[in-house]
């Protein structure tokens, strides 16, 4: 057996063993994955303090205390407002549903009157079937998220273990990365290090940047909806901003909920238009300012790929799967691009009798004169 085949078998078995171990331990992984995520997120700040001659352990302690203080302060400021708005919204929901029926039923009845009785019956059956399937799917997904993540480890355990894991990982991060570095096979060391740096660039560009984008969108939606006079607009804006980590979900949720509330609260059409304008402004800022500046356009993670990874992670491993979905998606994306580059350099792709084509350049969007 050749050395190349031996190496391939070794790394394949190691990968399969790691997957099996993670699958077996998935009920207890949540606080550790959360701690690793927090450590990765805060590591640049600790590195900056270390560069200023602050001991690593002290910088780690200061950063974690500062982060915890910031989170607690935000919760103390926002939680009472959100709680009061959510309670009031639940109490006002029956009246809003009645108002929406009064607005929408005449339009629906006019449209249904144009259909034949057979078409109406088919439409009713289809709507009932799809609605039942959607509710059942959402219920199963929620059950899997809860049972896979929070059923065995309550919130108190999560709050205790996660900071401890984050502290030790942040304190020992340079030694851990150096230990991993010494284990890399020397023959392919340069190539592996290059791909690992690409994975780190992709992860840091997306996770840290997207977190800032979500924060900015939450402020834009919450403040904007409040200024246009929409009741419970702050709650909808904050939730929409948090859900914006999942592509398309946050903006769609916020727009649908805000328009429904606006139709139930306002009689003037221009005020409903103002609510729509808030989301148009938010989406424009996200697409042309926030995402290019904070995330960048070279992270290599397509929104549809992120969406698929998050749903697949949630279905397979619950809330823990959601936390590791983006890192796994980034690793798979980098490895896929590497495999495609190797394929295009191989004899399988290239014809030795035909010269290699020039590097691909995207077409010019400028009109032909």
C-alpha cells in the first residue's frame, strides 16, 4: 500500500471517528460549543490587549467581565421594554385579528366569488393541507431544537459552564493553536496552513461582521418603527434584527409582522407606507453599506448555503447544531473550493494537447457602446 493511500485512510478514519464522537456526545456539547464560539468571537480583543503587554490571563478576565457587563446592561435596559410590549401585544392580538379580518375578508370574498365551486373546494383543501404541514414541520423543528439543546442542560448550567470554557480557551488560545500546528503533517504543512487561514478569514468575516449587522438592523428597525408610531414596533424591530443572522428570515419576519400590525392599527395608507419605508431603508443600508463594510464581499458564504446549513444543523443536532452550522459550512466551503482548484489542475479536467484556458474574469456590466 502506498504512502498516499495510507495517509488517506488514516485521515478518513480520523474524520469518521470525530463525527461519531460528536454524535455520541451531542446531548452535552451545548455549553462547550457556546464557550468555544464566545472565545473565538472575543479572541481579537484579547490579542490586542496582549500586544499592549497585558498578561494573557488578565486580558481574558477583563474582556469576559466587560462583555458580561455589556450583555447584562443591555438586558436590563431592553428586557423590561420588550416584556411590557410582548404582554400588551398578546392582550391586543384578538382585536388585531378581528380588525384584519374586517379589512381582508371583503377582498378575499371578491376574489373567491370569481372562482367556481370546485376550484373553491380545491383551494380550501390545499390551504388546509399546506397549513397543517407547515405547522407540523415548525412544531417538529422547535421540539428538536429544545430536546437537542436545552432539555438536558438548563439555562443555569449553560450560564455557569460557558464562561468557564470561554475563559480557559481564551487564556490558552496561543498554546492550543501552536499544539494543533505541531500535529500537521510536514509534507503538506504549507497547503494546510493556507487553507486553515482561509477558513479563519471566512469565519471571522462572517460571524463577527454579521453580528454587528444584526445589531445595527435591530436598532434601525426598532427606532424606525417606533418613530412612525407603530405600537410594539421596538419588539418587532429587535426580533427582526436578531433573526437577520439567518439570511432573509429576519427582514421577512419583520416586514410581515409590521405590515400586519400597521393594517390593524392605522387607517391612513401613508402610515402603512412609512412602515414599509423603514424596511426598505433597512434593506438598502444592509445591502449597500452594512454588509459590504462589516462582513465584506469575499467571505465566500452564499446566503442560501448559510440557510441550508442552519436548518440542517438544527434538524440533526438541535440548538448545538445551529451554533456549529456556520463554522462547518465555512469549512466545507473552503474545502470545496480547494477541491475544485485541484480538479481543474488535474489530468482529469485538462487536456494535455490543449493549452490551459486563461483565468476566469467576470463579464463587464457596462453596456457595449
